[in-house]
C-alpha cells in the first residue's frame, strides 16, 4: 500500500513539475521586441496606396482594450492584439497624434519594419511582421491621452453633429480612443472602461454607426462591451435620467440630460407620442417595437440622426426636428429611397409642423430669434432659403438624388427643403386621400429594398390612376420653379359690386393648380385654378379689392415677389 501511495505522489509531483516547466519554458521563450515610435520614419503616401495597404491586410484573432479614465478627462490605456496569422503579415493600425504612445511591444514575431504613413485620408502605423508557424503573435500598445482631444473621425455622420463637450455631465467617446485597426480584419475587441468615482452613477449607452444600441448599467465603476466585425462603437456616457412608456404598441425609451426640468421631459413625452400617432395614421403603424431617443447636450443646435434607433438629437430639440428624425423610421428605416429619404422626412417634418404649430402657437417661440411668429412666416423663411440656393445650385432633384452635395447649407436647402416642398405640391395636386394612399403603398412596395424616383412615380400613377409624367418632369427633372405674374388686370364697378378679372402668366410654363386669394378690407376669398402656362381669373366682390395673393398657403416653391397694379398689391408667396 505504501509503495502504491508513494508512486501516486511521485506521479502527481511529476505532472506538476512538467506543468510548471512548460509554463516556465513558454515565458522564457517569448521573444519581445520594443518599438520606439519616436524613432519611426514618416512617409507621405496617396490615399490609394493607403487603401491598398489596408485592403491587403486581413488580420485574424482578437484584441482587448483596457482604459482607465481619470476625473480630469485624461486616460491611461493598453491594447493587446493576439494575431492568429502566420508568415509575413501587415498590421495597419490607426495612428492618432492625439494618442501619446508610451510603449509598443511585439511578442513571438519578428519585426521586419515599422513606419508611419500619412495621407489626406489619415495616418496609420504600419507594422510588418514575420510570424513563425505554431506561435501566436501578440502586439501590446501602452498609451495615454485626453478624452477632450478626441475627434470622431470614424463614426460617419456623427462627427459632423457633435461639438466638444459643452456639458460637464456628458461625454462622447470615439473609436480612436480604442485604437482600432483599419484593415479588413474582423477582430473581436473586448473593451473595458474603468470610470472615475464621480461617473459611476452615469448611464453608459453604446451606439454603432449602423444604429445598434446597447444601454449598460454601471457595475462597480466598470463598463464592458465588445466590438465585433463592422460594429464601430460610439459611446455616450452621461448623467441621464430615463423615461419609459408605451405609445400604442411601441415601447419608447428616452434619455434626458438631468438638468432638463420635469416639465420639459413631460412635454417631450407628449410630443413624441403625438408624432408617432400622427405618422402612424398618415403612413402605417410605427414599423418597430421599440423607439429609443437620446437627447445629447453635446450636439449642435437643430441637429439629429436616426439610424433606425437610437435617435441621437440635440437637447431642447424642437417638435419639428423630432418629427423629422422619427419619420426616418418609415423613410430610411422600414423602406429606403436613397437621398429621397431626406425629402420625404422633411416633408413629414413640414406637414407635422403646420398641424402642430397651428394647435400650439406658443411653441413658435423657438423661432422668435428669426422673428418667425406664425407658421406662414416659417414657411416663407424656408421657401426663401430654397429659392436662394436653387439659383446658386441650378441642378434638378433627379440629379441631386444620385449624388451628394458636400456643402451642408446647399444640401439642406435643395435635397431637404425643396424636395419636401415638391412632395407637398404633389399632395396639393392629388388631394390628401390619394396622396397618403400613395405613400402607404410606397412604403409597402419598397420595404426591404431601395426604391428610386421612377419607382416613386410608378406608385403614385398606379394609385391615382393618372399619368403624372408632366408633374415629375417639371419638378424633379428640371431645376426651374414657377414664375408667376399678374397681368391685364381689370376692375369694374356695377350695381355696388366689383368685378375683378386678371390673367396669371407663368414665365416657366408649368402646369399646376394654384390657389388665388383676393382680399378686401373686410373679407378674403380663395379660388383654386389650373395654370397651363396662363389662366384667366374672375372674382365678384362686395368691396374694392386691396390685395391679390398667389399660393397663399405655400403649397409650392415659386419665385416670390411683390408689386402694385392699379393700387392693388400683388403678392406672390
């Protein structure tokens, strides 16, 4: 028995010694190369060369980032990449001068070359490694930096919307902070954030540029999440309060900065619910089960983005801006129309704005700085902006939809506002019932596929039973807008009545219905007439007319002007 026990103990001891020697041997055999970034050469390359280098690099493996953030918004971090490739491997890594490298270590691989390549597109740290078979190479970056110095250059449109930390109670953290690879490698990256004490009650919200949202509760001052494949994380940390409620069958979740009062929060609850119910009645029921909205203090005024959820939007957003972003759940989310999405979303915003502000005129205080005290003045303001840039950028919407206008001011005026007015004009031509039936059919037909302008025309023609080629040619395939004039005006008084007759001429020869309003000192009269290049109009009035207004309800964009004919003021809205 003693002999067997002795043999068993010797066996266990032998296994332990072999196990220990294996790990001691493994540690001793690790080859570590230290890279001093200050000694690396810097080369200028073209964007094409930079792209080629990135595209030829397919990195297999995984990585982990640990970032410790301090109260003063600085951080210390290390990132470890475990590379599964063997042979000669190029590892292009985003290099940001805002990140200060302390050390870079290469393990179990021969460093053939290291350099910094700079192009207009950006800069990369390019490592060329030779990795022997049967080993797993590792790259460890140790670095530090400041959150305040980060620029969101890799988060697509988000970079144009955020300003730099206007709120001490909210931080946006960009992918550069995590030092991601800019290669074709789909590395899985685990990200561990250690937060300062004062942030540990904050809410962490993880957003990708494809619209994925993952709210996280803080756990002992740590926030842990994973970046996979094309998921580029964008992190919002802040002292938010959260509101949850249901609108019809939609679960709504809203994050507010805590400084917003309870009255403001309740107002948003009412407005969001009203928008969902309104658009659901116009188009179709809200197409998703959940809607998440994040009001960010760090976003520029009057900006927002909807990538199917969440909606990121400026704090104190107007109801009309909320309507625009929520409408993208239908136009751009449920159904895609390319750049036409923005025209349809702005049309939704405009239509909701007219209804909402007529019911709640006090909400127009948001426009007081522009002296826009009525919805009519707001529409006039938008139309004037469209006309200005339509002259400066005389390209038809059909061409605008196929390209992208880099200048945001021109893009907003043409693609957004002019496109919205054109759909409003189509509503005027077809009538509400047929128009909204067309939009519902358009959403149904274009679900899970991207439709173009031809698809839009085909659907409205089918629903209306009309040939709308004339409308689409005028409004979508030319850059012109109607240019009306009142001519050959005649006013006759007979038996206490006034017979007013005049011609309306369109210099650009559009075929369109037009509202014509005539005002007297006590009353106002409106007729709807068709202008086919020209039309003759008659009004019988009890009193002498004082003003003739064309398009008084702003159904279309047309050349605006004012002048007098025989003491009657002519206003073309």
